[in-house]
């Protein structure tokens, strides 16, 4: 019988690596502590964390994405678009859904569906000022940790996980990630009989240096469009790759887990956040 330590060593990296990124912002106040106008002036109504699981050789996928980016960099149709050219001029082009033109977004989503086996889980945090002040003590890092703990709470049965996470200031400092993991343990204990046994390590990455994070970024963007704009056309293309969306603070749908979305409970334009009450 193979011992557990040897089993860990024999695991293929794609089985235990995950990739976390975010969509939206955590802005609640303007300068002078005036409440931010959620849903206007580029300030989002939601903040979303997503976790991608790539189910094939990671170096192969990284190379796929690098080749795709190089093709965009050399394509005269794309490389003179200001948002694309800016990144090229900074050294090399990398994908970023919120800055990429619509035709590039569609092209990359089609590329992913045709070439990469992946899935993305996510947690949506509706922004509400009173909750941010009272529950999260007006601290972005506490808001972030709360959402992250819900992404991690059902991972307790994994033998080993490496969480590659896009850098985001104090929110992704080691102590805040450990707080999120501790909260995940607590939430796990409330609903499951078995012990949270996963050996989880965090690997904070610069977004531009880890190509696989583009997968999380792009799929998050498609869901963000639903909650912010009521637009489903991009989400509809990739919905089969999204097994779980937890609309964490939608208290109106807590009964029977109606705030959990997936293949059997799809998002629609009615999921657009109209207000944040």
C-alpha cells in the first residue's frame, strides 16, 4: 500500500493547483469618507472572487496562452488598439478582460473552450455600506477574507492544494490569507462531520506573470457582466464551465440555497444588482 507522503509526491501539479483572481472593486468611500456611488463612476456594485481548476498539464496551458498573446501582439488588427498597445509597450502583451476589446474577449473565450479543460467556482459579494462597516470594520482585507473563506470551506477533503492567488495589496498578505483559511475551517466544521484535512499553501502571484490567471479573470468577467449589467451573452458561452456561483449576501434567496447557481440554476438577466439594500 502506498503511503500518503508518497501519494502526495506522485500527484500531478494540475490536480492540486488552483488559480484565484477577482472582478470588481472594493470601493465603498470616496475621499473625505463620503459614501461611494455604487454602480456609477466606474465603481462596481459587486466584488467577486473566482477559483479556476485547470485539468490538464499546466505548462502546456501556460504555453498555449503565451502563444495566443504573442499572436495578438503581432496582429495588426489588435496591436494598435490603445489598451492592447499600452501593454505591448510595457514589455509584452498579457490578457486582461476589463481592458480588452469585445472581439478579443470572444476570441480568447473560444480559444479556452477549444483548447483547455477547466472549471471556475466563484463567490459574489454584493457591496453594502452598512455590512462593510459593521461586519468588515470598513477594511477591504476583511471583506476579501470573508469571500475567500467561502471559496475554501469545501476544500477540506483534498490532500494537498496550492492556491495561486493574484496579488492585491494587504488583502493577499500572508496573515490575511491565513485568517481566511481559519474562517474556512470554522465554516467547514459547522456543516461537515469530517475534519478539514487539506494541506493548503498560498502562492501570491503578479497577475501579469502567471498566464493561467487569465482564465479566472476572463470567466469572472463574464459573470460580473451579469450582475453589473444584466448582460448574459458572454456568460452563456462559458456557463458549462462554471459549476458554482455563490451569491453570498443575497439574503432574499437563502431558503433552499437559491443563491447557489450552476448548471441546474443558471444566471439570467434578472440577477443584475439594481440596488444594494
